[in-house]
């Protein structure tokens, strides 16, 4: 069995099952028994007692995350909810976080859930909320619960409630802050200076070209000088110089809460200053949130919430989502690993070296590529709650959300962009604003009569979204201009004679309008049997008049078996509830108005007239489809909730099947149509899975408590259909991840999961036995029947001993595209997390782990850094030191088969290929991991010693985030996923390295 799987199981036994067995042995007195408060969860516009919930809902309360010193709410809940995968694409400050609920349903569109913050829709809301603000987070996972939100509910709904004040409460002030340092956890091993120069010796001398031999001697020295010079030369560890700094963090949280007889208020302030481990990178955020509630009368309550956030992410990072041309990490890995080596000092820009190697000194490049991404978020919402009668309540919520994005980018004189434009700096300024107005009105009727309880909800909702985007790309700025000067003075640009500056681009985002009507009935009989039915009708201008409206019904039932006579008096049983849900949810996440043809004006489509450019009009590249309609997801869920021993052991188990049809797919169409693509309803996917959540209070003594929580999920995703839009073969098509142009390294195929890698099988290398040797010409020729990978992997150059060998799967005697096959999937077999919380007197300690087992990771870095491609003088991954050798210890080329075989008897790696980058199974690695995500130890000063100072609580703590990761993965991080296409997950290409964070903090309440 895989050692990483064994590690997960061992820790599970140690930290969960064994403590539970120990708990069963513990004797406790009545005074020690914990009395649980009736917990409520927010489900579809109203609060419901957790005991009465009929749906699949995951919940995280403030208590679980209040001591988590992280800046993102997404980090705080990672691994805490069964069926919810939360992954950061890379380790950069403010990195994008992906959240998928039960595997996601779409294959080309977003799988992000719908976020509701205090009743208002927001996008990626967890990025602008401090964990200290969280009152609760509920994740609605099945369509029986999400269908009440209709549109966009297909991928789950995340409902976030932030903390507010309390009526009749004295004013409380809380300050929590921490400071710490981040350090890189690992780097990619590369050739040392001597290994590097010996590899270059082979490249320059292998073919016996006099000019190449002279060029090597001039640049590096003669062979007899290499050992003396390069075994003692000063090594430059570029990764350590670029990422090895100590990155400091300062985080401050201040909150004021209180209230009078009729009002309650809370004010939360948050400020974060976080340096990145990469030079010139960092994250800054300042945030304020104010909530106020007021009882106008016994019947009327009003309140409002105002939230404002300013965020700055600095640094160009290690890559962009484009192809290898955007890879900045390459320079830190492949730049020559020592001082000197040419006529230009290593800390000066060498234009000839840049031209010959496609590399720039990573420190110089980092100073010449500047990127500042600013985001301002504003949320305003107000509510009115009126009790028409004691049973009937009207509630109205109005919200306004505005997001402003400002991205300033600067390319200095040594960058490839500037070198292609007269060696002058370039600036790009991008502006984007979106605005959303939401209004929700509901009537809620609740009535108890005898053994019956009835809850009726009727509602209406409107959502409208607008926005604008603009971009200015300015070339030919003065050579001496600084980045900040360039951002403020783009008018300083002066085009060379005969050149025209690019015109600014501006456009309005298509307006998005949604009108909805919904209702829900909840009926409970005898506190045993529960039935909930809901329906929602959504009308969206995204679709044409004939397909604008869709209806989303749902039904769920629950049986509280604990309330039956045969179980009611069992003291050891607290809860036993069986649930079943069935529902339909929708998805409309495509650009509005694509059902009709509209023209767009822009100078991009213009023509010259005199000395200027007259804007023209075009229909764009996406063909209209009048038949486009809603994507629909049908979900079935069966679950059971249980609790034992007066709250000491509790949990739930859920099984589900989610079928999505009429997928909204951006399909490629024949270019003879005049367009590139068209949105179509094409295909079906299915997710099936099991989720288990367990928790236990193992020890509950006056001076010592021990609590543990564990969750594990297994999801099986499969493509059921790709529709009829993919030409003659509608059962599969290839997909490009995009890290290399025209490399189709994924396959979308009926019967396979989304995220299936597609490439060649690595056979190892060609050995002497694969060749016939001509002693006269000293030429090696492949034997008859040995398939050649020349065209695929070696740039059509003749295959020689030691070259990369690929498996001939179809047995036709040659390596072609027909020999590609499926190489595994990014989907894990199971994933989850578990925590341990201890309290001894005034001390507390918590440990939180998350894990994933069975997923494969596509290590694209490994492909690039072991492929020679077009350039010499590039450093390579450390594995290349074990490559096939052609030169003996005296620098003499060996051709004799016997001597050559003896020379390579102890080497295993192939010669780095000289052809285009390809995916072969060497780059597909096991991504299973077990990560100790957080360890915190805290001490709270005795309260009786603080009372005289007016202090209610004073806690000091120390924390390590990302303490260790057990994994066999050889890249920076097994969770890295840098491609944005849902069809191409799990690609680790030029990802910003993950860091370890060590910090200390204080939490004070007055």
C-alpha cells in the first residue's frame, strides 16, 4: 500500500478512532455532561433549527475559526466541511482560491458557488471577509437546498453571516493582532555549476562542429580547466535569492460591539500588511464593516450594513495564465548558476545572452516587471422586518455591491516586450467596475397547532448587474522613466517615426438582469416527520424570449427516529435523523445577449482615415445561438445525522448523485461560419459521492477538554455526454491546458472524469541494444521493429542511444499521435480534514490537518526543465545530472558500443530532448498529501487578575501555518493548479512557491 495512504490512515486512527474508544471508557458525572444549545443554520432566506434540517448543509461556526490567525476566510474553513474542496492556485499573496462543492458540475464554465453575504449576492466573497468577522458559514450542497436560489445554485451556495452587536449589552472592545514571518518551504533542485558546465560541454562538443567547440572554450574554458574553475566557483542560487527572503506580516483586527434596549451595533476594522517571499511582492488590505440594528417598535425592526475594502496585490508573480512565454519562474531555474561566464557581469543585463537563451537575470527581470493590482469593494445593504401578526412577518432587503479593479503593469527596457518595441518601456492600465443591485422581499408565516408546525415562505427577488471595462496599452515611454512616473504620465510616450500608438479600449459589460419568484413550505408533524417543498421561477435576460424563464422545484423529507417511542428514552442516543432530498437547480453563467447578433465598435476593427483611426464595427468571434437555454442540475441526496452520549459523539453521513444536463459549453465551430465558437447546450456530467463528518468531545473535565472533528469525502465525476456539437466524433475531444501553444494535453471523453491527462507513456530511454552499430562510420541506427520517437520528442533529429523513448501503444512500429493515451486524472479518490483541540486550565492548543489521496498532478515544470528544446546555456533540473553520457572523464567522446554501455551503466536519465515540449507520463505524479495546516498554542491570563484593569480576556498565542506536508510530489506544492479552465485542473506550471508562516499574536477584550 502507498506510504502516503498509510500515513493518512495511521493519523486517522491516532487522532480520531483511538480517542473515541478512549472516550467510551471515560466515566463522567452529571455535572460534567455538556448541555448543547439548540443550534440553528441559515437555509434559503430563513433560519432553521439544525435538528429540523432536511437538506445536505455543511456549517462552520465562529467558535471553530475564531483562533485561526489567517487573513482569508477561505483559508480558515479549508478542509472543515465535507464535500467542499478549497484550494489556492499557488502560494502568492492574495492568490486566487478555488472552491468546489461536490466536484463541480460544469466543464467549460465557472464551478464557483453562489455567495450570499448577510442576504446579498457577492462574487468570491471569502476574499474580502476577515475570519474574525464570521458568525457562521453555511454551505448548501444539494439541489434540495440550493434550488430556492435557482439561478447559479447548481454549484452550491455559500451563505455567510457576519457578526453583529447584541441588544442590552455593554460596549465591548476587542483587539487581535499578530506578526510573523514567512519562509519558502522547498525549491526545485537544479544542476550545480560544475554539473551545468559539463552538460554544456556535451551540447557544444557532441557533433564535433569547430565553431561550437571554439564558442564553448571562449565562454567556459577548455576541458582541463573546467574542474578547477567550476567546482570552486561561487554558486548563485537564483531561487533562494528571488524567493528566499524573510517575508513579514502584520495583521490587526479591532472590533466594537454593544447595544441598548432597542439597538445593537458592531464596528469591525481590519488591516493586513503581508510581504511575499518573492522580491517586490506583497499584499495590503484595509477593511471596515459597520452593522446596526434598531427596533422601531415591537413590530418593526430595521438595520443596515456597510462594508468597504481596499486591497493591493503587488508583484508580477511567477507566471500568467498564458503559454510558456509568460513564465518568469524559468529564469530563476534555468539561468546560469554562477558568476561570470561571458563578457558581461552576471548582475548586468546581457542582451546577447537573452537572445541566445531566452533568459534574463531573474533579479533584474523582477525589477523590470512591475504589477500593482488594486481592488476596492463596497457593500451596502439594509433590511426592514415587520411583524404583521405574531405569525406573519414581512422582510425586505436591499443591497448594492460595487467592485473596482485597477491593474497597473510596467515592462522595463530589458523585458522581451520592451525589446520588441525599440527597447523602450511599456505601460498597461486596466480598469474594471461592476455594480450589482439586489432587492429581496419575503413573507414568512409560522404556525403551531397541536402536533403540527407549519412554515410558509413566499418571496420575490430582482438582481441587476452592470459595469464597464477599459484598457490602455502605451509603448515607447522614455528609457529613464520609473514605474510610478510611467503610470501617472503615459502622455510622455513618443512613438518612433511612422509608428502609431495603440488606441485605448473601452466597453460596457452587457447588463445582466434577473427576476425571480419563489416559495417554500415546511411541515413538521409530531416533531418526527418533516417535509419541505420549494419552487423558484427565474427569468434571465441572458437567454432569448423563448427560453428566458425556468422553474426549479425541490422536495426533501426527514424522519427524526430518535423521537419514536422505541428510541426516545434511550439516554445514550441524542439524535438519529434520516434525510432524503431531490431538487433541480440552474446555471446561467455566460455572457448576456448571446442569443442574438450585436455589433461592437472599436478601433481594433477600424481603418485609417487621414492621420487617425476611424472605429469600425464587428459582431465578434462568438456566433449567436437563439436556442441557448438554462443549464440544469438534478440532485438526489440521502443522509443520516446522529449524536450519542449527551453530545460527546456526533456526525453525519451523506450519499448523493448529481446529474447536470444541457451544459453551457463554448463549443468550437467551423471557421467557415465566420466565427470561432458558439455557446451551446451540449453534454451531461454526473457526480456521485459519499461524505462523512464525525466529531467527538473525548475528554470533558473542568480543567481539561479534548475535542476532535473529522471529515472525509469521496466524489466520482464522469462525463456522460458531450452532445452532438463536436463533429463526427461526439464522444471525445482534446483540450489544451495552454502552458505550451498547440499542446493538447487533456481529453474530454464520455465515461472519463473531467481533468483527464492525455499524452505519451514514458518507456525510459533507448539503450545500446536498440541499435545497429557501424564501426566504420561510427553511426548508430535503430534496429528494425524499434519504434522511433524522433518526430514526436526529438525535433525529427535521428534517434541516438540515451534519447527519450516513448511506448509504441498501437504496435505499428512508429511513435505518432496515435500512441497517446489517458494518463490519469486530477480528481482525488478521497479528501478531507481533521482537527484536534485541547484546553488545559488556561492553556489551549489546536492542530488542523487536511489531506487528499489518489489525485494526479501534472508537473509541467518537470517537462520544461528536463527538455533542451531550442537553447543552449540553460540550466536544467537536477535529474539531468544522471543523464546518458557521451564523454568520458577525460572529455573524449565515446562511440564504441561496449565502452559507451559501460560509461552509462550507472546512469538512468535520458538525454534532454531537443524537440517541442510534450506531455509524457514522467510528468504525471501522485499528488496525494497530508498537510499539517495549522498548529496553535495559546495562553489566557487568569480572569481574576485582569478584572482590576478592566480587561475581560487576554490571550497570547503562537502559530505555525503549513508546518509540514507528507507527499511524494517533487514540485513546489501538490495543491498547485495554475490553469483557469475547468477542463484542465491539476497543472503545476510556474506556480508561486508555497511558504511556511510562523507568527505570534495577542487577543484582548475590554
